[in-house]
C-alpha cells in the first residue's frame, strides 16, 4: 500500500476508533445518571431472554417453587416438572435525545458542555422511565377492597394487612416494595408505628428509600397522578418486568442536514419494555 494511502487509511481507522470509544463513554455516562435518577426500574424484574433491540423478549414467570422431597437411598427420588413459563414482552417504548449544540462541531465541543448535556439527558430519561413504570402499575395492578381514605391511625395497619395478603400468593417481603404518594408519606411521618431505620443515612440519597414497613422498603414518588386516587402501591421484583437497551448509543454528531452550520448535537435512542405478568401481585390502595 502506498504510504499516503496507508496514512489516510490509518487516520480513518483512528477516527472510527475514537468515535466508538467516545460513543461508549458518553452512553455509560448517560446510563449512570439515568440509573441514579430512576428509582423503580431497579425494583423490577430485569431478567429476560432475547435481544431487546429486536422488538420483543421472553421473560421468565415463576408459577410455583421447586418441589423438595425426602430422598430414599434405595428408591431415589421422583422427578418433578418445572413450572417456570416464558411470556413475550414487547419492547415498545422508544426514547431519544437530540440536543442542539450551536457554534461547535463535534470535534470542538468543550468537555464541560458535553458533560452538562449528557447529565441532563440521563436525568430526563430517568424521570421518564419512572413516570411510565408508575403509570403501568396504576393501570395493571389490582385495587384493594378497602377504599376508605387513609389516616395516620389506619395507614400502618392497612399496609401490613395488604402485605399479608400478598404473602399468601407466595411473595416474600424482600421481593416486595412500597411506593407512596407525597401525601401518603406525610401521613406515615405522623403515624406512631412508622419507625424509620436508623442506618438509612446515605442510602436515602443513593436509592430513594425513605423507610421500611413490614419488611418492605418504602419509596416516595410524585409520579402517581391524583386522578387515579391511588394512595400507595405494593409492587414486586418477581412479576413486574422491565428491560431496556440502547438502540443507538449516545454520541455527539455533526449536523450536516443542509440547515445547520457549525453545529452539532447530542443524539441517542434507548428502547424499553415493561409488563406486569401477574396483576394480582400488585396492590393498589385507592380512596373512594
């Protein structure tokens, strides 16, 4: 290969490698901010089979626990059939960022400006995720038969009673979690039975947890719309499913659209899907 051609080829490859490295780094930064912002995506079941960017995945749904029997040294033990099934979950949510950076091409954007836009993109996506996940629960969950508005004297017993019902469906306290509205959390703070764990400290900042009730972590959210009349939601990480993936990783691209001159944009797309595979395991406490 001629030296000039070789150097041209090498420069092209170096630029592609640099762009790919930047794309990975930018995507990781956005994802880190997204994970720090969103509360509920980390509380869902994220196990799946398949490729999210293909449009659908299979999620495992536990029906019963594995049977355990007494072993006989002579006769051995009888085989039991597994009852884990797989359901198809569509990856039908598609979010994007396309933020204009005027006055800079992709190669000359200051690092602090890129960092600011990436931080904002991650935060905005995280808020969007939580809003969609809470909306899913309020539309797919099962309403409690108790429709009396909660008070500081009844809220604790209400939650404990609903948790007991969910335990009968095979759920364990460490598999469940509680999401409360701002108003419900204010009631909890006046409830004599509600005792916040003494070691929360930095954990509150890290994962949004504000306390524990009946073995469940408690999370406050302002994404439960007043129109739903939902006071709290008991969800779980077994039958509530969430899967997300980059469709187009985040990067800074030059805008060569014939309209913008000397401009670039932070661009990227993330797809996700969500599902409640067993609605009876999600409790909605509403007031009449």
